[in-house]
C-alpha cells in the first residue's frame, strides 16, 4: 500500500504544479475558445489541462518503475508500454482538438487507432465471466473487438460529462477509487498478480484527478479539454480491461488462493464493476445518442441536454449539480465493491439504501452549499476561501441612511461652507460602506440596486 500511496502522491503533486504553467501556456497559445451556446461558463477559459495530466501520468509510471514491488509490473507484463502508446496517441488528438478543433469522425478514428495499438501490445480481453454460465474464453477477434469498444465507449462517456467545472475529473476520481479498492483487494488480499497493473493504473488515475481538481473546481481557472477527457477515459478503460480481461475468478485449483477468491468474490463482479463505475457517464452517453438521433441530428452534435445541464435547468446551483452527480456515481461504484466484499448481499443493500436516503436529504437542503472546512482553507487557493467574519458590530440601518443622505446633500452643494461636516467615525463608516444607491440597498435592507 505504501508504494501505491507514494505513486499517487507524486502524480498528484506533479499534476497540480504543472497545471498553473499549462494555464499560462494555453492563454499564450490561444487555446481559449469563445463562449458557445451550450456552455455554462460566462468567460473564456483556457483549455489544455490534459498536458498537466499527461505529465502526472509519466511521473507516476517513472516512480513506480523504481519501486521494489511495483517494478514487477514493468518486467512481467506489457501493459505499461501499451498504456503509454495509447495514451500518447489519445493525448495528441486531444491537444489538436483543443487548439484547432478536430472533426468528430476523425477523432473517433484516432480513438480506435489508439485502442488498436494497445490491443496489439497485449491489452485485450481474454475471457468474460458470464452469470449462470461461468468463464467464457473469447476468441482473439472477439477479445479485440470488446477491448476497442470498451476504450471508445469509456473515452466518449468521460468526454460527454465534461460540461461543468470539476464534474468529469471528480467522477473519474470516484470510479478510479472504486477500481483501486477492488483490484487492491484481489492483488494483495489474495495474491493475484494479474490485478497489480489495474491497481497501479487506478492509483495513478486518482492522482491525476486530485492534482487537477483544485484548478478546475467552480469557478474553474482551466478546463481539461479533450486532451484531458480523452486521456482520463483511456486510462480508466485500460484499468477495466486489465481487471476484467485478465483476472479469472472461476479458475479453481485445489488448495490455492483462487478458491478463496471464488468463494468471496461473485463471478459476475468483474463484469458488473466496470459498468457501475461509469454508470452515470454511460447513461448520459446513451441518452445523448438517442436524443440526437431522434431529433434528426448527428450523434456527435453538441447540445445542452446532458444530465448536468438538466440539473441546472430545474434550479440546482452549479456546485450542487456537481455534488449530486458525485453522489450517484459514488453510490453505484462503491455499493458494487461493498457487495463483492461482504458475503451477505442484504447488508450491502441496506448500507446502499441508507447512504441513498442520507445523500438525498443533504443534497436537497435549501441552504446546502458545498465548501471547504475552515481548517483546510490554508491549503487551498485564495479563491476557495470564505471571507473572514468581521468582529465589528454592524451599523444600524438608520445610521447608514442618515450618513448617506448627508453625503449626497454635501456632494450636491458645490459652493459655500454650510458648516455640515462628518466626524472621524462617520467618515470611516462611509469609507467602509461606500456611497450611492447600491451601498444603501446592500446595507440598509433594501432589495435592489435602486433601493426599491
């Protein structure tokens, strides 16, 4: 666990530190498109956040290659070279799209090329656990087809939900945490070496998201763009393929550790977990394709009908809409992991139902507004800190009205000394509250800028 945590911390730090310079580079390079009709942000924001994520990915793999236990992944499997090759291709496509724009069909072709390169290097689905049937060994053609389809679906699912500040990075982070918990249990709890690559890739993916999120939370200073969304989707899909297609829980050898795995882990969990961790993005992807096709549009045509857009349309704030999506993603993913850990499915169902009720109550509170705890604000950028509460008593509304009235009368008198002046305390109070109708409306209890 210490080596995974070290890798995760390195990836987080590198991604976080690189995002600031990448933002300046994106502004200089002009990767800051104008506001579109389907956008929810109000000001042009730089993209190319995937450059920092790609740097974090490379740093994590470099550190893991020099650690005692994780170095075996580089020597015993070809997953790491396959991941780097596919990630590089996908990242280059995303960078080109962020800067100049790439046609949707060309981008889809590039995604299939990246997936094909990874399959050629060994990242493929060897078998599938089918409920009621057991483990089905796949032909090479079917394994290649399923692997490529899984990569393309995951990449586009992540890209489709990248519509609100912090949404895509947070949801991918939740999915990666669920994968890490499950694959770590298989690799170290039961000694299954085939689960190690998925565990490492999940830890790196969590670090990439955590390092980028402080810059991407509302109000975002930088967007990940396609360079980040495509990269996150690819790393997530590689983790799923490595876990689902390599680990065979139905292989039972007398006296071996796989007996315990077969007894503790239902055979269909490796098949179910990849679907649940991307359940929300996958549902959004399917609904978008159906909606656009029904309206006679191209499935790749952008619109403003995604799930997060609908949450905003029914009255949720930006932060609350993101938190709602986080909640449902975590509920689906971790409920599946809890179901695989516990022998009693009923207990996992009860825990999931309790979490669902608590989450709904909290998220629907009228005054609910996500914010960081006071003790953690010193580690956050200034824009995420709440203003310090003033210890001075607020001036009475009558006093404020009197001062503003006298100020307006003195300003209107251009000549003569009428003997009407302010004391030092009154001048200090005017300096704090300002002058004009806006100040009167804010401090005297009026409801608008015009004091009405």
